C-alpha cells in the first residue's frame, strides 16, 4: 500500500556521508528538525543535475542547474535486531544485555538498509515510490555487449558521474568482491576520514548488503499448447510469503484472457499482478508477465497437464529478479545518498521478563527507523567481470 501519511519536506542530500565501511557505519541520527520524517519525507531535486548552454565566442559557458519542478519521495523502513543469548558468563545486568542488543543492530542495520537500497524488495511489496539501485530506471553506462573488465567498469562509471554532476562528488555502489579488485589496483583508497574514495573524489560503498545483482526484470510465463482436448492447472508460488496456490482447471484451448482470469482468481494474485497476452492456446502461445506485488521478483510457476489429451502443454518460465552468472558483478553510480537513522530503541518482547531464569536466557529486540535515497539525478549501472582481469572483451 502507498504511504498513508503526508510527507515532510527536508533539505537535499549534501556532499557528506558518514564514514563508509558499510552504508551505515555510524548510528548518530542526522539532525532533522521534525522527526515526522520517519512517516515519509520528500525533497526537491533542483541543484544536483547539471545542464549547460553556451552563447557567443567571447561570453564563455554558463552552467545552470535543474528547475526544481520535481521531488523525490522516500518512505523509511524499520530494522529490527532480535537478541537472544545465554546468561551464563555475564554479570546478569539488564543494561549489559541492552548494550549487546544495540551492538547487534549496529552490525546488522547497515546491511539490511543496503539490501533494501539495492533491491527495493520492501518498496515493491508496498507499492512505494522509493528509489532503489536495481530499478529499471537505471541507465546502462556500457556500450559493450559483454562485461567490462573490473578496471574499465570503474572508469566508465566515473565518466558518467562526471558528465552528470560536474565537479560534485557522487557515490559508486558495488559488492565487496568488486571493490576489493579496485582497491588492489589502487583505483579506490581509504581517505583520512575512513571513507572509501576514488581518484575523482566519489564515495565508494562496499557494504555487506550489496550482492552484485543486475537490474531486476519481471518474470514471464509462456504456455504453448499442442493438445486437442482436456484441461490443465497452474500452480504459483507467492514470492513474498512462499505460499503455493493452484488454479481451477483451465480448458486446453483457453484464450490469453481466460488464463489471466484463472490466475487472478487465486487469493495470492491481485488484479494487476499478471497480464497475459497472445492468442488461443493450440493456435498461438500465451505469454503472462508478472507485475504488481510480483514485479521484479523471482516467481516460481509450475503446471499439471496430465489431463491434456492429444498432445502436451509446455510451460516456459523466466524467473525474474536479478540473477547473474559467476564472475559477473554489477556496479551502480548515483548522486549523493541521503542516509537517515531515527531514535534507536530496545524493546522487551516479554513485558518485563526479558531474563528467563528458568532457561537462563535473555531476549531483547533493538529497532530503528532508517532510510537511504538520493535525488534521482544520476542513476547508472554497468556489468563488470572479475573472472579474468587480463581479458578485454570486444564490442
């Protein structure tokens, strides 16, 4: 569902990030005058994207920024870190356990925030408008059909950021595997403040939440019929809950609209989650594309065609999501990231009985509301190879 609350306007991201080992290596909340940002916030995009025009041979060049006519909206997420531990070997002080729960959140929070920034899983489940790296809005920075070797991939992203931002620093997001190669080649280094930077001053994030995934695509299911009678069923696995559900029998020569209606009749499939196109089965294939709650998710679909007579039903599926081959990593480049962390709280799930003396265990939950987004100005991706650094592909 969309964010039901009015959003708070905040200032644009600045050329500053907390020290970067992961995206979130500090838990000092960003000073925001109104804490209502935790219900959602927005900011204007002017001032980041660069445009330019020239006039006359003597008057030089004028660079002007965007118009400020659009805004970026962000809906924060809440990250929880359950903490359960034995009381043996500790002093038994609840404050000690609370400190351990906070430490657990500090270790896991950045990873969870990075994962959401990369994949947008929660955003897609709730139909929010949050920016995320693997969005189809990302622009391919490469002109090669094959992957760039890892040094060239960084150079291309640097070029794109320079053209998009001018002298302003941007952010390059990549998996630890790819960033370690750049560090090995002295193209990325740690500055005096503990930030990873490149030679142009761009920040480089190599957090544990990035998996090197490709821009995500929607799953498709193609049905091809060669029978003469009977019926079949389709079983769909909900990519979010993991629940399985099977359609009512579908006649062997169903139309694309009939197949779509049968899928929409499932309780796990809402109207708009799937669109089927094509002709009549037996004469032409039917192709179903998954969107809505299933958008850019790995969708598992199977069929039971044992009741088909006079032939067979073939189901061909592309899973969707962003699966990549071994040795291939994807890196992204954006303008400056806005990172926000709300007040950190420790919750006692057992209403004052966190320490269970009968089992000598303690249970606590640490939580914080977080958000990471950017102004939408620059959003590039590139496919990089770390399989062989000495083989350069041809176009």
